[in-house]
């Protein structure tokens, strides 16, 4: 697990997020590694596709 200062706050260092139905997907903030670093801050945000039920499509 990452150090507390660098651990991604969105996924709490796990690298995975889940929606309200329990579907899991790679964290879009830290890109799945659980650590929020300067390189993550420099990446552009991408719009994720969703289906009609608002579930993420990967």
C-alpha cells in the first residue's frame, strides 16, 4: 500500500472504484495504481462512456 501522503483519496489506495450497483473499475484519478503522483496531476481528464443505466463502459 502507498504512503499515506501519496495514497489516492478517491480509491483509498486500492486502485479500484465501484459504482452504486457494485460494478468495479480502475480508478480514473490514480489510473489504477493507488498512488496519486505528479504524473497523475499532469494527465488530461477523459470523459468516460456510460450506458442508459449510467454504468461505465470500458
